[in-house]
């Protein structure tokens, strides 16, 4: 058995997880999609096995089980599988389907260590039964986004979060792909859509989004920015996904519908061929939001507005894996999720606490201008593009914006708009509200206020802590 070769940051993450587990038996390893969480846990399982310890790795879909099993095999870790239709073994390492495992608990002995992939699902009753059954085991949760759309925290299960490297750090080191975002200057108005289960009602969203004009724009922008590259399209519902697939096909583009109701063999065959570029387009709903490894993916297309930061980052994260010849990921955000949740590489702080679910902001955006030279977006009040310096030509009347047009969101310009929000935040209370809404780490508001006032950080840290507690209590 040979443990996998690790990157420097992966070694540091393992040391941090082990340090946390010396204090708490239940911890979360949070690291971005593409950072190699499965490789990290394979290494920890391999080292545990060398010490005579048993480890089980749990996931919630067949595709993830097979993928995790391949990672363990690559690491030289012999193991069994607990999955319906597959023979069981008494190997000390098992990769388990949660749906099968929960039905077989009575005949099994708990392992020494339990690893839960995509652990933001762990509040579900099936996981709770397994966790209660393995109450004496060390439990490691793995996720890129330890947040749920319903706002429910994971603190009842886990006692600490160990953060891995950021998306920005991994991108700078060329472990993740750079990205370019194309989005509408004015997101689709979802202010009349009700919230169900912490996110927009799917039935109402389908009626709003499933229109030929929107799908036509989506297909045209695939042609403009991606073709003939691969693209993963996220839809609102299966009905919506079928309609989008049909329209792609009518336009002569080989697109395939792959959702939970697609026959298993067909689904697996399509995923395998998609990794090779044929078909170039897969249309789905939630099936690929988590776990799919597809390094050569050229683009993701967002056709589903969501209030969930976690869902948005999981979907975008599918395309951030690097691959030979891949310069950057194209994000075609037709529904304005980028305006709701920010850039993929924004610095965020994750918490185990529950949060009151707030509806995504649908406020009017500042007046923006589209630079014809570098395609950045910048404030209409500025005389020149802050990205390339192109001077705006003053005309007697503005050119009318075309329906359905997407424009590129330059990262620097997006941050400029967010800087405007920060300048508009009044006092410590306003800064803390902004920090909580964005998921920023404790201390951000204090440092901003120090820059404004010159006051001592020690006193500002105390003030921020108190204000955070007041706001969190009011939001609870």
C-alpha cells in the first residue's frame, strides 16, 4: 500500500485536521472544489489503516461512490463497498452509500473513523442514524461549502471547521483555473417568486425562466463564448432541463439531458464521453452540483437563480479544475447569481452556527457601462474604463441595450462595486452587517473601522464581537 503524494498545502491541512481532532472528535475539513479533499482523506485513511484502524467513507450518490473508490484504489488502499447490488466484504476500509448503509446498521460494527463526503447533508435523518450508531468514532466531514440553503448550521454535529486554502490562493498557484464571468447587467427579477425550503420555489422559477427567448440567448452565448468546448448547464427543474436540451439539439448542438431519472447505464456512459468532449453539452438540474470531476470542462451555464451561496459555489466550482491547454473557465451567468453571491474567489468565513435565511438581493444595480475594448463593467459615472483606460465617448443618447445581452464581469470592477458598498456602510454596525452578509471573517469590520477612525484594534475587536452577537441574535 502506497499513500498518495500530497501537495504542500494538503500536508498542512492534514496537520491542522489532526490538531483539531486532538481536541474535538468531530471536525469539518472545508476546502474548495478541486483542492483534492478526496486525496487528503485517502491519505488519512491509508495512514489509519497502517496503524490497524478501520475507516469508512460515506457519500450520497452512486457516481460519488465510484469516484471515491477510484481515489482509494489509486492510493493503494484495499477496500470494500456497501452499496445495493454489490457484494459486501469485511475489509476495514469501506466506501458506503448512505442509503444502503442506514438499512444495514444492525449487522455491522462501527469503524474507528467515519468520513462524510459533502457533509453539509449530514443533518438529514439518514446521516443522523449513522452518526448516532458510530457515536464513539472520530468523524471528519468534507465539503467546499459548509452552509445549507435553509440556513441550518452544522454545529449540532461538528465542533470545529478546519479551513483549507482559498480559491484565490489555489488559482495563484495554478492548482485551480482562472475564470471569466459573463452576466446580464440587470438580473432577472425574482422578487415575486416565493421561497420554499430556503430557496426559490422551483415551480414558480420554472414558469419564469423556461422561456424560448432566455434559452435562445443561452444557446447563442454558448456559441459566442464556448463552442465547440464543453459546457455544463444548470436548470431549474427536469421539465426546464428537457426543454433546454431540446432547443440545443434543434440548433444542431449535441446536448444531452442527464438527471436523476436518466437510466444509470446511460447516465454513466454520457458522463464518461462528456469528459472526452462528446457530447459537448450536458444539461442537468442538481446531479452535477457536487462531486463530478471534470478537469477539461470549459464552461458552466447558470439558468437557475438561487438564494444558496453553497449551491452557487458548488456549481461554479465544477469548472475550476485545471487541465492541459485550458486557459480559464467561462461562467455564463444568465440569471445574475454572481451579483447575488459575489465572485468564486471572494474571501469567505464559514460558521457552524445557524443563520436566518435572507432572500437574495434583488435591488437595482448601480448604473453600469460595458467597455467595448476589454468587456469590463464599470460605473457609468466614470469617464474611462478602470481596467484598460478606454475613454467613454459621450453621445447625445446612449445605445439601447440589446435584450438578453451578456457582458463580461471583470473581477476588478466587481470588487470596485463592492468597495462602494463598504464606503456606504455606516459605523461598526453597518460594517458588521456587511461582513455577515458576505460571510467575511471576524476582524474584517474592526480593521475597516480602524482605517476610518484610527482607533485601537483591541477596542474595535471587542466592539465588533458585541455587534456581531446583537445582529446574529436579531437574525435568529
